[in-house]
C-alpha cells in the first residue's frame, strides 16, 4: 500500500473515534433520557419503561455531582428545568468546565484528589444533610467522580488518601479494587451521599466509565448501595502487598473489618427508598457509533467487546493477533475490516516515563505490527481526552511507526520498558490529541486493515 492510502486510513480511524465521542456527548445523553412535560419530569427513552415525577410536589430542586462530564450534564439539566432549579454544586476536573447559569462549579484534581475536591465535596455533603422530603436532588455523576468527590473519612487526611490512591494506581489494581478502598476511606462514596440526603427524593444520572456499567463502581457509587465491605478493602491492600500505607488508614480498615465502624449502606437500607439510579451513557454506545461510522467508510465491522480488562500489554498482543489472523486466513472477517473494542485495561508501572494505558497499548501494537503488511492502523483513545497524566487521548500507529522512531534515534522497546510511550509518540507524531472532551466512558480501540 502506498503512503497516501495508509495516511487515509489514519484519517479514517480518527474520524471513527471522533464519532464515538460525539455519541456520548454528556449534554445529549442527558437530553435523551430526561425531559419535562406538563410540569412532570420524565426519565427514560421513548418506547422504554419510564418514571415520572410531579415537580409541583417539591419545594426545592437542586443539582449536585462530580466527574469529568458533569458540567455539560448540568448544562442540560439547566436547559430542561430553567428557573425551577434552586441551586447547584458540582466538582469537575481542572479545565472540564462549561457555561452554567445556576450551578456552582469547583475545579479539582484527577486522578489524584486535592484540597479543592475535598472542600467541594464537604460543601455538597453539608447541603445534602439539610435536605427534607420536600427536596428533589438531581445527582450528575460521571467518570472521575471518585477522585473529585474526595472528602476523606473522619481521622484520615487528604494527603494520606492521596498516597494510597497513588499506590493503587501504580501497582496495577483494577478500578473496582481502587474504588472498594476509596469507598471505605471516604465520607461520601459507597452510598453515603444517599445516607446524607435521606429522606429527599434523588434522581442519580450516571455516565458510565466502568466495565459492565456496574452502578456501585461508577464514581464509587455515592448514591448506590455498596456491596463491598471493610474486609474487602483491607483485602486489596493485602493482595498487592502495599508498603508504607499510612497507619491511620490501616487502623480504619482494621477497625471496620472488626465491626467497630459502621460500614457503607447496603442494598435494602431505607436510605435508598427514594433514590432512582439511571445510566444515560456507556462504552457500548460509543462502540456502536464507531461501528456505524466505520461501515460508512466501507469496512466490515465487528465489536469485539466492551468488557475488556487486564494488563494493557497482554490485551494489545491479543488484538494484534487478530490482525495477523485476518491477514493470514481472513478470519474472523474479510478485509477491509474494522475491529472495535472497549473497556479499560491497566498498566503496571515499571519505569519512570510518561504515558497512559492507551499509549502503551499503541506502543506494544506498533512493535507487534512492524513486520506485517503496511495496510493496517491501530488507534486507542480514552474518551475523556486525557490518557493517564498526559494531554493526549492516546495514539494512532501503523507498521511504519517503529521505523519512524528508529530514524529519530528512538528504540521502541526501550521506551516501552520505561513506560514512556508519550515521549516516543511525541517524536513520531503519532499522539492522538483531542483536548478535554467533557465526557468519559472508558476507552475505544480500533483495528483497521484494508
């Protein structure tokens, strides 16, 4: 294939990714699931089971929430409810803001929490504690909410919570495991916001960033029953044999495991009687939009899965094995083909470089396809626009990527061993840059071959 056609495939991959982002725009996602008609708030898509609330029965309507996508979600609710909204308070990642009329926005840090996030969460919790049965609380939750709604539990400092969060991120713990620990070090997560808001009516709208759309895991489930326990949280620390965990955290998890501290509220707890939890956007929605766009470009398509987890390097090698199989046998589909997958992998940090799971996926893929025919492109991108602690969403690679690096004096395997995909792709000009997308439904991976 000549250089022009490979460049065209890279352009198509980026267009397919952009379409997946458009489909999970938080503003549109809320508008698709929520509407107001004749003084009633209606939840649910047309033709699906719906729930209605008579707005006249409430003295006050308020917005609360946290996450990377929360600002445009709040904008959608302001457009729907207008001056019916009494007040609003949300925590968002730095730069992930929007123009809001009523809702107060607190910018805070992600993935490691900071003081802004803790103070903003405390303000929200104090407000919820004053709610009555005449209040309607509309909660807006998206990916990143766990770090942004970060008020520590009593007796734990923010610095101590930050330290443990960093350890869990570095050791390769899954998002479920990280959130199990976070819930039990938090004043707000694991259903504790529902506990604070009771007996108010709560509508909790969530944009899912977790594999399988498990509601208790999305932002650590502030309004959702928590199936995990103090014993589970303590087990995560043991599993990864974490060293230098602050004594206050070890003591809290030990005391909780022994029943000396009340656990997070579980299913059947009365605090959830008036809570409605609804997912308005998910990874599968993004994958389906990518599939539709790929078909417009003439590709045969297959959505592999939206549930992919595991070590990034292993997942990348399996994906590249599929490309080799298509080249060799035409299975699982004939060329031109677009294989689509989602979910969220993990990276075990071994080096001191810069990158994220999507860039690492692409660096492994670039090495794996370097000797294959020059008719394929691999893209992996985080739908939030930030892959790890970088300004890139991910990367786009092809069979010439490794050689481009070598020509610049860069050896791909050395950068992989140092977890430094960002600086490799910065030189090869393969970074996928979107800027903040104000959404977050995990990752989208594309394998194109024609």
